[in-house]
């Protein structure tokens, strides 16, 4: 495994260990691209105390999910881990916990949800992705891997 690939996998694995509150804060920071502690506090539905938000930000910074810059008298926090890594990590956790590591079960569930009907264009794109995955799997088998 290459160095960059190994680091990405380590980052993704640790992202699944974020608490619910930490995931909420990360989502806010991703949405706003950068945010102060007060902006994060004001964006949270249950409005925790300012010190609780600061503690969560400090924890996320210690875990290296975010970093800060000083802008005047304020700290502005921004993500250090890409949103794609977070999505993959969270999906891996959900896949393992709720779907017995079966991508088929996830897709079947998504397709069966009445409130998330897919358009013909979305289904076509999904079919193309499945075809591409089949081709890649065949290539691996032919290479002996």
C-alpha cells in the first residue's frame, strides 16, 4: 500500500469513531467551509453552551480533523480531512453495523425507500457504475488478483 493511500485509509478508519456531536460540528464546518465557535454554536439545533462547543472543537483539533487560524481576536476552524473521506468512513461503519458489510443490502434498502425514488437518469448512472465495477472485477480476476 502506498504512503498516501495508507494515510487516507487511516484517516477514514478513525473518522468512524467521531461522537454524534463531533459529526454534527464537522458537518457545520464542511457546510460553511470555515467557522468560528460562535457560528458552530448558533448552527447546532440544541444550542449547547459556548464552552461545550469550544471543548468539542478542541477535541476535533487534537484528533486532527480540523485546524484553526487566528483572524483578529477569533479562531476560525476549517477541516483538514476531505468530505469524501468522511462519507466513506461513515458509510463503512453503517455498512458493517446495519447491513452485515453487504453493499447489495444497502442499495436494495435505498431503492426500496418510498421517500427517495430515483429518477431514470439516476438509475442510468447507477447502472453504468455497476457495469464499470463488473469490468474492474473481471480485470482483477484476469490479472490473477
